[in-house]
C-alpha cells in the first residue's frame, strides 16, 4: 500500500485555506478552481476504478462547499493510487490549483 499522506496534507491545507478565504476571493475564482480540481481528481479515480464508464462530474454545490468537494475527491483518489509517483502527481495538481486559486 502506498503512503498517501502527502496528498492528504496538501488537500487538507488547500481546504483549510478555502474555508478561511473571504467570500469575495471565492467568488473571484477560488471556488471554481477548487471545483475544477475536484472534478479532475474524481475523474482520475473513476478511470482507475471503472475505466469503461462514462466520467461523472462533481456537481457545483456552491462556493462554500468547494473545500469539502476537494476533500472528498482527493480521499477517494487516495484509495486507488498505486505508486509514489502517482501520489506526487496528485500533490502537484493540488498545489498548482491552490496557487491558481490564490489561497
């Protein structure tokens, strides 16, 4: 079993920053960036678990749910990652999204 702690830490940090962000920052794109990341991570997990299935999108549950959505998607992905390289790639995606979100 691969250690996914780096991914968990990165996504927890991003989620904490989103929760602490002012509404104006969420409206200016931070929430949209988080939702895009949640969808990307969810699609990745889906490709591993159900490679033949049509990808499902994470619904837009509103800007105040964005932190929870990235947590759910990342934790689902962490269950199916098989290598340290995959964990590193997932962490990179989270960090890049956090920077684009400005939080």
